[in-house]
C-alpha cells in the first residue's frame, strides 16, 4: 500500500506561527501549531479575510468517494495539486487511494519531501535536471513508484537521452488527447506510434494509457457527456491495441487512467470493464475532498445525476463589511488575493450570527475588495461566502483553519492545514 512519511506530516504541528500565516491572529505568533490548537481557539478569534475548511464535510466527502469507487470498480489517485497539503494527502491514502496525482516537478519534489511512496504525474516531464533528480530518487528508494505521460516521439527521445545510464526505468503512460483540447496524441495511430517508441527507448517503460477528458466536456450538458464518453472509448481502444501488441508486457502494473472531478462516473462506465489482473482503472478526481458551492456543485456526478450521496462544500470564505458607501452596495475585505474567482465569484450565504443573505450577490472583486450587492448589512458585519473551484482557493493560503462545524453558532478551530505551493 502506498504511504507517506507520517512522522514528517506530524512534524507540521511543531511549526511556529508568525507573520507568514495570515489566517492566524498576532497573539498566536510564537506558539507552535499544536500549542495554539491546545488553547481551544474559536472562529471569532480569527481575523478577516479568511478561508476555512469544515471538518465534518471533509470526512463525509472522503467516505462518500471511497464508497463510490469501491462500488464502481475503479481505483482512486486523487489530484494532490488541489490542496498541496500533505496532511490531506495522508487522509486520501488512509481512505484507500492507490497514489497521489501531481501536476509538475515542483509538486513532485514536495511529495517526495513528505515521503510519498507512489506519485502519478499527470503531465510530461522533460526538464533534464528534473529527470536526473527523479532517477536519483528512484535509485535511492526502490519502493518508490512514479509514472508520467508522453504524447510524442520527440518527447520519448528527450526523456530517454536525459535518463541515459539511469539504474531504473521511468514508467510512462501514453497520453491520448482530443482535437482542440489540451495535450495528448490526437489520433490512435499516433498514440500507438508513441507507445512503440516508449517500449523501445532505453530508460523508459510503458506502463499504461492516460488522458484528461475535461476539455472534451466543458459543462454538464448531454452533448458534453456524450463527447466525453466517445473520447473514453477511444482511450479504451488504445489500451486494447497496446495490450494486443504485447507492448504493456514489461510493466509490473498497467494503468488506464482518466477522470477529473467532473466526469468520473462516465470514466467508470466506459473503462471499469478493463480492470483486472495487472490492469487498474484509475480516476484522478481531487476537488471532491473540498468540493464547492459553485462549479463542482453543478458538474460533479453526485449532483449532476445523483451518482451517490451528495458531497458537501468544505470551503468557506469569511469577510468583513468595511464600507456601505451607498444603498444596496457594501464593500468587503476579501478580494481576488483571498478567494477564487476564475470559475465563478464567491456566493454570499449568511451574516455571522445566522441572518441569511439569500438573493444577495458578489457582483465584482478587486485585489482586496469584494462588491456585495442586495444585502442588508452594516459596517463590521462578518459575511460567510461559498466559493467556487477549490483548485484556486487553497493556493491563496499557506495555513487554513479547520472548523468543527461551519454551521454552528460558535465554531471551534480543530486543526490548521499547511499547504505548499
């Protein structure tokens, strides 16, 4: 079973709080994380702007996704780039994840710094210095498992050159893409050619097929779902062709992997029948853990088609009203530097104390301000906001308080999650 250096994760509790961590008040400076938590902090003791996680929602989402994967017959290698939080990666693994997926070399270095035993890089690795570092990691730790992607013969040539003389091969999945999409071979014949090149290249080992269906289906419409299903059938056909040629015979384990957080149900429907023997079908959904009150709430299979018990939004923004300069307009102290805005602006939910903000909206955001419209609020009120797109929420905070219950009258801070972006 893949693991993480639990002692290293536990050491995060010994980190001393100071000015670097905007989520904690100045009176916490000098204390370790463990000391601060032992003092029983509460939400009211924290400043604004703020981003928090909800402990109950995190646990619910972990259990819900694990149960769904078991029922669907697929494995899970959640995308760790969403949180870049080793403590949350550990929780993924404890819930049954077979690996942590990452997106680039700096993220892989963070993963290895915390002893991740199996990393799937959902990207191509071409940096020669990075490949040499990776080869050294594989040589120093025979239990470490790593794979990355390739979508051209030139990619294969450059990787093989950089790994010349490496003591152990690097596993590579051939990436299938789609016209107008992101990376990936555009045709099956092209992908087969790349697979043959990997199979023949010194320093590399063909270990599966991979892809990302997100650009194929940008929304939850029937047309998008049908397009995603068609793309996945192409990925299945690529696997069958490579398996039929014996190109995958050298791998200890073969991965067929797709599935972000929007269409993992379609991935299971189209690809799960391929699982068995040495072959794993692996989805890489990562946003499910925090979920959201925007983009993923609308497109996740759990909401889109009732594929399972609904996920719960674990992320909340908290922002104070700084000014009410004219009727119907209030300026908040949270802006683009604090909360995500790329896939929808935050959604006003309530004023601390319980008053609903149904019907209000955040009409715009500047770097440090949010424009709240249609809300009956006063200067000094603290507003809770639902956020959209967790992948661009975590990266704004290097320390995120975890509340016992964000809906409670007086939420307690029960943990602090450290991120590494």
